[in-house]
């Protein structure tokens, strides 16, 4: 008997040791009581409240507010995008009165009727379905105050499943790659746009990000509902992207356009840019959500190979600026363009996240360099905000677009700053704040907090006193030039959430407990991190 007890104790100790060695830790171990900056966090919260009150006062129930004219717009099918997209931010900030009103709307909005005939899968997924799932995860996690109506909370999952079910016709294509839209009247899939290449016009076209930005939400929805059909649809679509045909010019740096009838890629315009960005992003984030779902580590391997191609071919230094590392996009033929869009600036955070999780310090280093370099495009403009697109001169001091080679203005700007501006508007872009947030949470270096504080202060300089925020036409003139009369729901969902989480207590929405979708909606990680495994051991999950 004594031997048996001793054997059991030894076995338990061995299991605990193996568990401790195999689980993952992502977030920096902040000493107790450190990492928080209350005054900055409160300033960001006040910005949310100010903008929310403006929206709710003029446009509650509509998708978006026009902050200059105080008009409203239903540009995301009339389901109240600002409410549902911004709800989990309010939950995290502890804005209980606002959340109660948001929950009531989310629980009662009719997802069977749309203000548009054509409903786009991508935005319905990343903003609405993810917003509903994230709010439910946060409110049932035990990590946040929950004084809310139980029936409204329960309805979040029902509503997410209802909307996802209404979107299922998108997948009724020759391959299972989803069409861009569903006709909400006929329940038929509708392709997004025709694409002409040479003498051939392709009609059944989708893009890589639309097809590859489903797994995190639809796997989570299956886990919450017990209905595997959502997971199966996302997995089938993903299977085409993981075996690209024809193969891209640089291994796993796939292009943006696919034929949903054949599954073939139609272009080679890869990189980390808009149109392909969140496909690469989700490979690592869905693996982190539950490594057991990544059969044979297929997602992990694809992502790592794509990053290795990035390091070898498209991580580039501008002419005479070795301190800057940009991730170039490729043109339709796979040629390097020595240019980026702001959307690509998410990559720094994704590289730091995946590099940390997979213990690849070379990838972490690239992520830090990429995030720092995108920040350069912010802190060198007049407003302190970054442009939509920018480019640079290559090692031979030439630009991809020859018109810039004899442009003395762009050459002078690039000589000083390492890049030049192509499209100067700022549309509340969250991507640099996102990467800076990851830099802070993964390294614990306070410079990242200062970077995001600088961006928040820059936002404040582009609006009038007591006014909400708006988008601006030119980051390189005082106050941003003419304001755009529009404020996207992702300003509430992403920009303010990443900023707030940079300054509040770092254990709030820890990277060891949550995996964020591309719209900054956190989903509870199911396995693999030490924090999750410890919570399971304690019976908290």
C-alpha cells in the first residue's frame, strides 16, 4: 500500500513536470502592481465614452455615424455595427450602462433581414459574429463584472449562430471556397468582382483574406454551440489555401485572388498586405486558440515557411536607412514593389506573437523591427498619424513606380525619413497600435506604451474640442487637412481597445488567456498555454 501511494505521488509529480515544460507562455511576466498607467487608460476610456455618446445620440441602431454632419449610415447591412463591434471594448472598460444597452440591441436585432440585398461574409464574420462571441466569452469568463440581463447574454450565441447560418450559402461554390456575398433574398452565393488577366475574365473570384479569415470565429462558434457544421465549412475553405495552386513565386507568400470554382490562385501579389493579411494572421492565432485543431501542425508549418520567405525576400531596408525594415508587397506577377499599405503594419505584432509561441527568436526580432518601422511612418508626419500607403527607394536608389525616381520632393522626404507617402489619408487605422500593443505585452518594454500614447495624442490633435473623432485626408498637413465625415465601427472595436489595453492592468485580457481575431475581438484560448492549463487544473475552465 505504501509503495502504491509513493508510486502515485511520483507519477503526479512527473506529469506536472511534463505539463510545465510543454505548455506555452506568451505574455511578459509583469511584476505585481506594474505595467499599468491609470491616467492614460482613463483618457482612452473617456474618448470611447465621448464618441459613443455622439453615436448613440444621433445614430443608435445604425451602423456608423457621420461625425461632422451628424448623419448616419447603414453601410454594414443595418444590424448596428458600431454597437456590436464596439461592445466588448465597453465590457473591458467596465462601462456597464453602455454595455447593458448594447446587449439589449445585440440580443434583439433581426439578423434575418438586411438593409442590403448583398451581404458580405467577411465583415459579417469579423465584426458581428466575432463581436457576439467575444462579448459572451468575456462576460462568462469570470474576469469582468457581469450585472447584465441573463437572457440578453444567452442570446449572444443564438444570434451569432443565426447570422452564420444565414451566411452558409456563400460556401455553395464548386470548391467550398466562399463567395464574397450572399444574396439575402434568394440565398444564393454571389461573386465579388470580375478579374481580367490578359484576355481572360474570371467571374467567380474571391480574395485570400475573405476565404482565410474564418477559422477562429467559426471554430469558436462550433465549440460554443456543439454544431460542427461551422467548423467544417471553415476547414474546407482553408484546405484550398494551404495547398496553393499554382505555387506562389516565394514559398507560401500567396497572392490575393482565387477562383472559387477551381480553387486556383489567379495572382501572385503576395506579402502581408490587404487582401491576404488576415489569412496569414489566422494561421498562428487559430493554432494558439487550440493547438489540437491544427492537425499535423499544418497551419504552424505554413505560417513559419511564409515568415521564412518574408525574411529571405521581402523584409527590406530603404536606401541608406538600415535601421528601418519594411515588408514589401508584391505585384500581380510576384515582383517586389518596395511599398506597403498601413494594413500590413499588423504583421509586426503577429510575428512577435507567433515567434514567441513557437520559440523562434529570429521571428520575434523581425516582428519588433517591423513594428518599430511602421511606427516611423507615424512619428515622422506632421500629425503623428500614418498614411494609408507608402513606398521607399531600394538598394539601388530606385522606386518601383518610375514617376518617383525624378521627383525631388519624394526623394528629399525619403532621404530624411526612409520612406515617402503615396496615399496620405488616415482612416482610424488600428494596425500600428495593434503591433505596438503586442510589443508591450510580449516584451514589457515601456517604449511601446509611449508609442501608443503618442498615437492617441495625435488623434486628439485632429479633432475640435468636445467633438468625436473623424477620419482625415492628409496626415502630413496641420490637423490632418479636411476631415472625412465618417467614423468606422473598427475605431471602437480595434483602435481604442488596443490603446486601452496598452495602458490598463496587463493581466486584463492576457495574451495567455485570449486569442484576438483580426477585428480585436478576444476569444478564450482552449488549450496549450500555461495559464489556460492552470485554470483547467483549478476547475475554472
